[in-house]
């Protein structure tokens, strides 16, 4: 028996040995995961007040470009150990913490955990990054996770933002171009989850000034065709912060047998809901209103909870924080409109 220890796999070898662990099912969904990694990074900058837009464009030559107007990647900072720039380190070396630099808030549009820019770089036969940083535009190319050249300044000026053009490794990802409809749907939803963010999808631009309120009203505009005799829907919306939680909550429509719930945490949908939904439910119960639909997106500003969430959110303290934030605004909304326990004709809902 050979007792010689096996050589540890490199990150690139690990991806190729078991791509499903990192990308899920191969094909357009796996490629969408890579795009979402880059878009999520730009949205982080938006949430910190450093960027105003993110865009995705599929070029005729097969390149997939993701752009933003953020502060740029740290090509001008040393990496741990001083052997390369910090940005190069991020493109080549995976991080096994929630975030490479422990920033918060941090969003994940996809439904799988990722390891940042390194995953994208290792899954591309070609990736070229151009990024403005302190009056200089830096450029560096990568192939299958390895630098093709050293980072260099290509122009100086007052530009801003980052452009990453990638060409996926079709043998690994099994898709050369994203599926148009899921790409558009993902970016359209992102615009509604992050109020005021401009989201470019090829030649389209999506922006929802009031976030989930716009999405809730769109839902009710469709439903009104079937329920016009009941009058216009009532739409509650509150966007603000309570402690370490940024909350975007909307509720709309007439009292139904069951409320249709749609919830997200840190950009990721939570189909089994959890403590954030329970907190909103407590606030609705307190005012006696059972809306037809309720939507809730919570972003954690505490780095301990600014991480990918699976199907259910169980973070301690979220329920009470969301209940406390929403009960007062809901009470004022229901009193003004005479709904819930303030409805003289229906009485309280039990």
C-alpha cells in the first residue's frame, strides 16, 4: 500500500474535478452564476454609496461585459505578502470567508455560495479587467485563473468605474452565452430589490425609484383586472433602517384568505422565509390587516450576517427589529385609509 500523501488540489483543479460544487448544474444557469458574482460586487458598492449603476452587455464577438461606476479595484495596493497587487490576488486566489475584505453590506443574487472574483476568473478562457483607481485606469488579463501579464496603467485621467469582459470556458461551464430571458429577469428584479440603482441589460435600462413598492403595485395592477369592483388596492411601503437591518417592505391588496409572501435577504430569495417574514407578519397582525401580498427585503449591515443565506433566515434579533420598525408605520397607514382594525365595516381581523 502506498502511504505517500496525495498532493492537494489547486483551486482550478478542484473546480474542474467537481464543477457542480461551485457552479451548480452546467449550462446557462452556471454562466448566470458567474455574471451574478460580478453584478453582486457592483451592488455592494451601490449600497455603500460609491456607485450608481451596474450593466451587463453580451457582445457580438461572444464577450460578456459587466460594468459599474464604482471606485475601482485595488490594483495599486499590495496583496498579502506583497507578491502581487491586491486586485490580482482577488482574481487568482479564492477566499473562504463570506467576503474577501469583510465589507458589509454584501449581497448575493445567485442561490449558491461563491468564492468571488477567483471563481469567475478560473472559469474563463479569457478575462480582461479595466478599472479606474485614483486617476489611473489599470488593465490586466487572465486566462483560466492565471495572470496573462502584470497589471499596468493604460491611461490617466478622471475616469471612474470598472469593466470586466469575460469569455467562459465552454468545456467547463457548458455555455458560451447567457440565456436572454433569465438574464433579463435577474437584472430586472435586482433593480426592484435595490431602490434607485440603475441596471443596464444590453440596450435596456431598469430603475425602480421606490423599490418593492413599484414591484407590489405592478403585481396589483395586474390583479385589478380581475377585482376591479373592489376598488383600488391599498399599498403600504416603508424603506428605512432599524439597527443593523436595512428594510424594504411592501404590502398591498385586499384582505384574502392567505397572504402571498415574497422575501429576500441580502439580495437572495428566501422561499421558506424565516424570522424576517415573522417580524413583518407580527406587525401586520398587530394592525389587523391581512393583505393579498406582502414583500420584504432585508439587508444586514452587521458583517456577521452579511453573508449568503439559504432558503430560510434564522438570524437572532431580526424578528423583533423588523416588527418594531414596521408596526408604527403600518398603524399610521391603516388608520389613514380605514383598513385593518380601523375598518368600520369589517372590524378587526382575527
